[in-house]
């Protein structure tokens, strides 16, 4: 099983990870972080295949994956 860690306070809601995810399990939250951005969150962590595309494309090092 893959564990996804999202550092929501770093997220600037650019959406690059959402577009890159082949499983389409990332979305922008309705909540805001301290900087006033909608941060990314997972919709179904169980479907994550661990490809790390989201980790690679994120310019703010928001997402970490652990196996």
C-alpha cells in the first residue's frame, strides 16, 4: 500500500499534480491553507500506483509517497 503525505501549507494550487496523475485521485480542496490557496488532497489513496509523477512535477515539494 502507498502512503501519500501532502504538505498542504506549501501548496499554491497550481494544479500540475492533478493534471499529471494517471489515476486521477488528486483534487483541490474546498478549504484554504494559511497562504489563502486551495491545497491539493486525495480522493482515493487506495488507487495510487506509486508512479511519483505528482512528486516529480510539483515545484513546491508538497507531495511525498511512501511504500
